[in-house]
């Protein structure tokens, strides 16, 4: 079952004029869907701009809802 993710305009985010709109949208959808930057095409400036805006939106939304992010627990291995 495929999830329907919101578009940037539906969330009140405007696409900047200096980026390629299709790559920006792909980056935004990728970040909203929980993806990470793992491929070469994810390093394009327009994709990263959309990805960054999507992450910022998610962070603001979690704060608004009162959802806290706990620090990552690191495991230290001593030899």
C-alpha cells in the first residue's frame, strides 16, 4: 500500500525560484517519507534544498505537537 505524502504547497512551503522544481519536490517527498541521503543524485543542490526544508518542516511539526526527540544512545566499545 502506497502512502500519499503531502506536497510542499499543501503544507505552506513555497518552492524557491533558484532551484529546479522537480528535484526540489523529490527531495521534499523523500525527507517527509523518512528517507536519507544515500545516492549520488541526492547530492544535487535542488534535491538537498527540498530535503532540508522537509526535515525542518517535520521538526517544527513535532515541536508543535509536543513530541520530544530523545538523544541517541551511543554504545562505546572498549578494547
